[in-house]
C-alpha cells in the first residue's frame, strides 16, 4: 500500500526497512517487497475500473520522476505532473490505509429499475471517493506552477500519511504540500515552512496504518504504546 519503488530509498543493502503497523501495534524489520502488502486490496467488488492497473501506471511514472528529483535533475513539465499524480494517489490511498478489510453494505439500482444488495470493498470506496466533488485532488490545484524546494533532513521517515497538507490558518486555502523523498530529502511545494519542525511527529500522527524508516531509526518496540496513545487521543 506504500509503493515499493518509492520506499526503496529507505532500504539498506539487503532491501530491508523498519516498519510499524499502527493498526495492529507491531514493529518489525521487513523486506521492501513485503513492507506494506495487503493482497488484492484494490480489486473492486462492484465498480468496473481496473484500479490496480491505474495505480501501477501512476507509480511507474511517479517513481521515475521522483528519482530525478532525488538526484537534483531538471524536471520537465511531464515529470512534475507525474510527481503530482503520485502524491495525489498516495494521499488518497492513505486516507483508507486502515480500511483494507472493511466491507460497506450497499444497494445497487440496476438499469431495469430493480435493486440488488452488495458489499463495497476498499477498491470500490477508493473509486467512489475520488470521483466525489468534495474530495481534495492535488491534480486540480496546479501544483506544477507552485515553487518546489528540497529541504535537507536527518532520519526522515515515511508512510501512508506522508503527504502532508499545510495551511497558514485553519480556514485558509492550502498553501504548502510536503512529502519525504528519502531519509534526507523533504520535498516542499508552495510556501516555505516556518523554522525547525519535527516532520516525523507530524507524519506519525497522519499515518493511518504504515510507517516506514531506515533500519534502526523507528521505535519498533514502542509500537503497542504508539497505538494505545492514538486510541486514547494522547498521540
């Protein structure tokens, strides 16, 4: 659920990262091949869109463009658009990262006027939500025209909530989007952030299930405590 080609920047020579599963209170080292895998999670039950193929295309183009950013290469407009599409996908999937096994009862109204009971899976909910007019889509904000900066950061983590949205006040328009590119690079799109900020703390509060970091950088033994704090509203 967190793209492998993206989290490879956090892997050691054996392609292993630290993982915290915030939903189940577990922390463990894992290969990037298995770090956040939930089998068949994007297969819809009702909708006909091939979400897996759509995400695969966005991931492929996005990781290529992200690697160019990591290497400080000049990005063309199609690269910027590919990164924005990747962030939009990552943001949207992250909203539902802890709902992989949720099933929602629904009633389908058929073309002949009859109705049929059904259950919506995560894939169905993702498709319906991304088409809802109230769903924030980064692809509609013209981010390619905003200012892009790379900030140096130490031991930056990532996860399903890694796309952070910032406003100067609660009622203001979105002014900044941040996203970890690697353990040492934070992408900042829009207005600069004020002063020193503990990005990992913000990220941890925003992730719904998965956090990923370099080996030895995440408090794996504290995973149950982190989950307990989130449940009680103290984390």
